[in-house]
C-alpha cells in the first residue's frame, strides 16, 4: 500500500514536469537534463508534448544523454502503436541509433519497447546498451524455441553467439518444415510468391534470383532447382487452394518482408 502511494506520487511528479510550460516548449528531438530536488531527470521534446524520465545517475557525457534521449523518444513513439510496417522499421532504426544493431534483428518478431523501458532505469549509456544486447538475444532465442520466423538469422553469425549457437539445428529444421508446407498456385501463368517468401529459405532464394512478389514458370523452376540442392521441393497447383502462411509471424514483420520485394 505504501509502495503504491509512493509510485502514484512519483508519477504525479513526472506528470507535473511534463506539463510544465518551459519543458512543454522543448523543440522536437531536443533533450535536456535537469535537477529537481535531489533527483535528476531527462526531458525529450516529442513535438506536441514532452516526455520526462528519472535518471538513477547523472549522465556526465553528451553522448550518454543523446543515446538515452533516443531511447526515451522511441518508447514514446512505439509503445501504443499497433503492429505495422512503420513500427517494424522504426524499431530497426532505433537499434541503429543506439548502436546495438545486428542484421538479424530485422527478423525480430516482437516489440522492443519492454526492453527499452526496463533498460532506461540503468541511465548510463554503456549499461543501457549492454542490457539491450542481452535482452535482444533472449528474444531471438525465445522466437526460435516457439517455432517463429527465422528470416535474416545469419547462421554463421549465430554460431558466434553461444546462447544462439545451440539453437542452430532447430532453426535448420524449422526452415525445412516451412518449405514443406508451401503450395504455389499457377493462375494462368502468373504465380504468387508470397507463400514462399514468408519462409526463410524461400525469401533468400527469391532475393538472390532477383524475383518479385509474382513470377512465371521460369522463375519457379529456378527456385525449384535451388531447393533440390537442399533435397527439398515445393508443391504447385493449377487450382486455388487453402494456402495458409507457412510461418506464424506478426503483421509488422510480414509487411516488412513483402516491402523488400517492391
């Protein structure tokens, strides 16, 4: 009960700061560290309002303040945003800004907001970056364990990360199973490749062959030849069939993958 009262008072204090006139006029993207009593806070301009976060320790360098401001702004932008192509791209850009990006993070099929929000309590940029890296690896591992998508997961890169290396056999098995679940429909010579690019290997092959979202029989023959090298093949049908997405993935990642073929 006492803890809840303290939390309420703390939030009331934050709300009052965010509504304070001088802070409310902070230009978009600008940030400022200020002291209130015996505590330090970071304010970030978001255009129509300002976001304020308490800092556990006073960040002494401009670089630290700048990185923390980026993280705060990302949380504010992404927290209540539905899954979408924009949100997926924004998450990638945020990780680039924070200098924790790896290409495999493009395939992350979950929100990074909880990681950023928890990481902000660390205040110092080095600590925040380390925390984000550790938690992102955990999310990737959980994604594999639940049988989620493995697009952009570079096997050679994963073998260098002990926490992920142990799951490489599982990833290869998932990718094989994905291909086996695909049926492509030939509609008067036009073949929709959406089902195959929603698989990790199918995506890589379509990109390597320079194919788009649709192709003809020659394009499919090229994919088939490559898959035969892996002792795999895809099914074809002249009739419309129930063709569910072979991989269970969120709408944001799905739209991002499709956008790379336009």
